[in-house]
């Protein structure tokens, strides 16, 4: 009996076996392992300049660790020059501290078939994170609720090309701010069996996340394995606030993974030029990852880069732009040179609707992220309106497009079957390949196929109502939610999770800010 | 006085000067010169296998030159083994013949500021080619007319990121088949001053194209320079029909450029595997380009690859797919190894509407084409419904996205200004970059900016009618056509062109098939 089945067996018995028998088997693609090169936009000289400059920033300008005396002491002990809340990190020190971080790690899911490997040539896809609003075709734009949250977790569970359940798939604004992390975690843990993210909005909520993970996976298992990857945003430029660092400290101490991620709208929170932004991104990640290793050497971390540009006329953030692509390509190279897994990309867009603008911008971003060597892609589906909105329709539209990334990453088969000389010989000039033996042997797997988009003849399409993509997507959302069946979970575990959530909720008054 | 002004002066005089004074100055971007690497998906070993296999195809299977005894004789004289209409080309011969084709060439426009360099690290963008239907938001889908054709030429002329006026921007179905090439050429020559394509639907129409070009540019100039690039499709698999080869012969003899282009729906006209399709593409291009050099060594040609995959359920061609991307990346590498300019890519989609599907598929295709090293991109804007429809709205939507390719291709500036260390020093931790000196000095050029998409706050956008991308595009189409002003043309030249068209039309009865 392996570790996972042993863990499953706790509190199992007859009811667990009954649950297993009724569970629905669902097709989920394995995380992507690239068999294609990364796109290397910068040469070695450029990368060395940026690395030199980032160290200059850390040493000469420094970074602020705000309202966090313990962090300042850790930095002092590590050899940094701390003046007030400003930490000046001597050239080379941050990179040296980062060396103890692993180049990759396994994030375990409660269903071991859904475990993901983060790092190397792998790419793990997770849904949109953070929007306070949702939109769907029938209901329009409105504040997100816990019911929406559960629906998005269900859609994520049902989405073949999505490997990860994500975190705050939308903000459940109908639940008190200080309690919603409990309901969100419970939803990920019970409505899906894919890996998920922990809460970061306060250190105590990170601690709750670890506690709940222990109920789900077993305390021993969590002590020895990574079962959560959480999003630690840096307050760019160059500022590490106590809330986010507090959450990072909890996760690092527990051996759980953190994405150390500058959150940058270029021209506002970073220089208006690409190389300047890359310098800042690298400096911030170096400082944040180094700090994680001061907490616990070997704690799993991810080099994060959330970057967009800004519309200089309106000040609005813009998405799917060439400058964001440049930064994403460059940051990937910097992450690989640092030997860390890389988080960036997403189905980013600024559009208010899941229309052509949304799709152009999202496709630009998704393609660029694949070629940038991203290892963990948050916001891979469902993002709308600059991240203010989780869109039901766009969730399934993007999730369908994620299939193209899987196929792109396979590269080109060069074995005898791939070369297809038999087909060329069989068909010859003027012939047709549809019926030949080589086609018959390969047609089922040769091409990616959408589960959503329209390929029908014009007349058929018109007779069927001339549906646009949003309409097709709205129908698919309804079908997926209708078909949803909850994955098997040990009833004892489910009860203990529910009891924990109830107890924690009772222990504090509601807070709505 | 240089060659071009000398040419302009013919038949000029007072009226030409008056025309020049009233001409509108219009912003058009220079063709793209890449300052970023190409994406190399295949390694040397894979490329050598494909090259070996392509030569095997040419030698062992051979290619058909149909109803073209002169071509068969040329091949015999060159050393090929001709049996019936089947030409077996000994290993290495085709590549050897291709060596006389130039690695790049200038296509001249009547306005020398619009000349384009095709080859090397350059990318020239041209609009959609060939659809029998048009669609716009108000009028829906309908057969294209000459009025539509003129409108698309005007939109192309007004589109900042489009370098080329293209060819059959739509089929003017209200004009007899045997005469429409005359009206189409006249429209390109008079309504735009960007470079254009010649007719290929019959050798006599190619000859008419050359004659009209001589009226526009002067006969001497056309004899010594390339002023047209025309699309010669191969009848895949491995078949060269007399019509297309006849047109190729006319253009090669006149020193005008041809795109030698397999037209492949993978799985139907080529093997269902990528490497097999690449083998066929290379074999076909080798044979076609070699043949052009048998007509006239040194004739300018382009390595073309129009490739899509097929939906194996319905048989419909599909666009923006990963398999098409693989082929486009690989064919670019093969073209570069052959030392030829490369044509591929386009804003391809299968959607019936300019909706999200259209934009996902088009953005996938456009991004892949840039990184594939494409030198000439036909269909860069306006393509809808698998090429059956030229869409007014999608034309301006795609044309706007072409701006992102220009900015992506610039790469990352690594000079002192690009590094932005002054900005980082000025702003420091917790600061804001919008007001800093570095931002102020760079904000006008730092970021690509759309002329179409919506970045407004939600409330403003809603008050203004909650317009989707198609609606914004429809408004932009109306504005562009309203603002259009014809570029200056020597009235003597205009008269001679009109007279030629009238005379040629009178010389033949109408034909509608």
C-alpha cells in the first residue's frame, strides 16, 4: 500500500468504498511537458547586464520590509545592511541565498493522478485568481458570491486541459472577509480533486490553510510534502509588506510553496522600459526568494512575474501587448538562469466582454507564455476586464484554447510514422490523403480538436441559430455544470473539514473589510 | 533626379504638381525588420531528414506538370527523368537549380516610400486574398462586388500597419471572370500607392498585369525592377497545372516575383503528420522554384506555405491550430536553409463572425507567423470563415493587431535609456513611476497603442453603449472610408491605364465561368 492509499484509508471503510464506486471518471490531461525549445529573446550579454543592474538595485537602492522587525533582524543576521526598514543586500548575497531553493517540486493533489510537477520543462495551468465580479451572458456583470465560487471550482474540475483548481477563482463577496478563505478552501478540497492554492490575505489565514490541508492529506503527509502553492505578491516597487511576508513565512515554515511575484503595471510600478522593468522584477524576486530561504532553506518557491503595460492616455492597464510579451520572455530567461520554476502568463485581456478583443489579447498572452518557458500559469482561463471579472463564458473559451498549448508543446514527431513517407508513396501526385492507410492509422490523434468552436458549414451554422462564440460558451457552461458530479472524498475527512470550518467561523465575529 | 522621380516626371507637368499639392499625407509604418530571433522548432537532424525525404519524393515519386509539353521539355533538358507528365527530379538537382534565385528582392511601389524589401529579417504584411463573399455588420454576408473590392483597397491604403495592397482582396463577382483582373489592377494602381500583386488566373491575365505595370511604372523600369509579387498556388499533392505554371512563366520571364506556394489542408492534400506535410511542402516548393529558374535564372521567387489542418469529424479546414503552427515554424527553417524569402501565416480563422473564435485563431496564427520568420504575409487582415469571406470589421480589427507584431519585432532596447537605472534610482521603494523623468521622456513611444480596442473604465464604456469589438470596428470602417482621399497619380498615367482597361475589355466577350 503506498503512502497515498494508506492516507486515503484513514477513516475510510464501507462508506469510502461506496463513494469510490459512484465516482465519475473524468478526462484530465496531464500537465504539459514541453518538447519544444523556449523562445530566448535576450542574448547572454543583455542578461548579464540585467543581472548586474538588479544586484545594483538591491545593494544601492535596497528594498523595504515594512512593519516586520523580525524580517529586518533576519536580513541583518544574513549580512545585509539594514537602515530603518530599508534592506540593502550586498551584491551576490541574494542570489547565493536563492541557491537553496529547489529547481522544481511536486505539488500533491488529493487524487494522486492529479499531482503536478512544477519546474523544468513542465507547464501547469490554473484558472483566474482574484476578481470581485463575475459575468455571464444571462446575468451580466455583478458582485461574485460563494455560489459563483463553487461554480468556477466545478468548471475547473470539469475542464480537461486545466491541471490545477487555483485559489480565489472569484472573491465570494457575500461571505465575511475574515471567513471566506475557509469556505473557499473547503470548496477546492471537496468539489475538486485537483491541486489548489492557500490563502494569503493574513498570516492566520495561511495557518488555517495549512491546518485544513492536514485534515485533508494527513498531518504527516503535509509535513513531508508540498500540497499547496500560494500567491505572494510583492508591493512593487521594491516593497514587501507584513501581510504578504507573514503568509510567506507560514508557508515556508510548513514546507509549502509560494509564488514570489512582483505585481507590475509597467510605467506605473516599474520603469516604462522593458529592460528597466526586468531589472526590477529580478531584484524583487531575488529579495523575496532569498527571504523565503532565510525562513527555511529548501522551501519551495516560484519566480513570479505579473506584468502588464499601461495605456499612457488613460492610465488603464493593458493586456496582451508586445511589451508584456517582451517582459515575459525575458523574465523566463532570468528565472532559468536562477534555477527556479517560473510563474507568468495567463489569458489576460482588458475587454469588458468575452469578444474579439478579449480573445486577441488572451491568445497573444497564452502563446507567449508557452514559449517563455512558464512553469505555472495562473489566470490561464476566465480572466476578463483587467482581472476585475471572472467570466463564465470566457472560462470555458480559454479552457478550450489551453488544448492548443498542450499540442504545440508536443513538438514534431520525427519517427517513421511522423515522416509519413508511406503516405506520400501511396497517394502520389494528384491523389487524396483522407483515405490512405497512414491517415486512417493516425487521424484520431493527429490534430487538436476544439470542444467549443464552430467548424460547421455556413448553412448548417445559420440554421442552428448563427451562434457566436459567447453563445456557444454559455451553452457549454450550462452543460458542464449540469453534468458535474462531485469527486469521491472520504466522508470522515469531509466531516472533519466541515467541523474545522464551523469552529473557526464561530471563533471570530464577522468582518467585512 | 533619381530613377523614381524621373519616372514620375513622364507625362507630369502642371496637373501632376497640382495633384501632389492636394495629396493627403498618410502615416504608414515601414515594413518590419526583426530584431528578435526566429523560433527554431526543429533541430538540424530533423531538418536533414526532411530535406533527404523531399529529395526522395522528387526522385522516386516525382511531380506532375499537367498539359504543359514545354515544361516537360525544359525538365528533360535540365536532366530530369520525364515519363508521361511525371517529372522525376534526380536527388540534388532541384536544390541546385534553386540556387540562382535571389535570397531577397525589392518590390517597388509607385510611391517609393512604400517600397518593400522581401527577404532577410523583414516582414511585409498584405491583406486577405481570394474570398468570393464579403460580410459587414450592417449588410451581413453577401457576394462580393467591385465596389467592395475598391473599399478594401481603400481600407488597406488607410491602414497604418499594412505595407502592401495585396491582390484579390475579394472576388468582384459582378464583373465578368475574364475581365475582373483589369478592374482589380486598376483599383490597386489608382486607389493606393502601396505595392500590389498581379493576376494569375490565366497566362494572358498575367501578361495584362505586366502591361499595366509598364503603363504605371514605365516599361524600362519594369524590365529592370520587380513591381509585382503574384501568388502561384501548387495543386497539392505534387501537381503543377498549366494555368498557374503559365502565369509563373509570364512573371519569371518579366523578372516579376512569384510566390510558389503549396496549398495544403493537412490530412487531405498532404500526410496527416507534420513532418510528412513538411516533406511534401519542401518537395513542391523545390520543384516549383527550380522550374521558375529554368524559365529565367535569377527570377525573384518566394518559398510559400499555405497550410491548415482538417477537422477529421466534418472534413472542414481548421485554422489557428497547433499543427498549422508546427508546419509554419518548420517550413520557415526549411526556407532559410534554402536561402529563399518565406511566405506563410495570416489572420486565419474558421469562424463565421468576427467574434472571439475568429480572434483566438487569428492571434494564434499572427504570433506564430512572426516568430516563424515569415517574410511575406498574405491574409494578414480581413480573412473570415476559412477564406470564404472578406470581413470589413475583421479587416480593421486584424490591421490594428498588426501593430503588435511591429512592436514585438523591435526586441528589447539595452542601451542606458532602456536599462532605466535612473528611473529606479529616482523612484525607489514604494514610489510611483508615472511622473518620473525617465517615464516622461519615453512614454510616447514606450508602448504599442491600439487604435481600436477599448481600455475605458467600465462605467464610461457602459454609458457609451457597451460596444463590443465588432461594433467599434464597424464604426472605424465607416470613419476610414469617409476619411479616404485618393493618393496623387499622374493624370496621364491614369488615362493610359483607363484606356488600356477599356480596350482590353472591348477585345473579348464577357465570360462568367
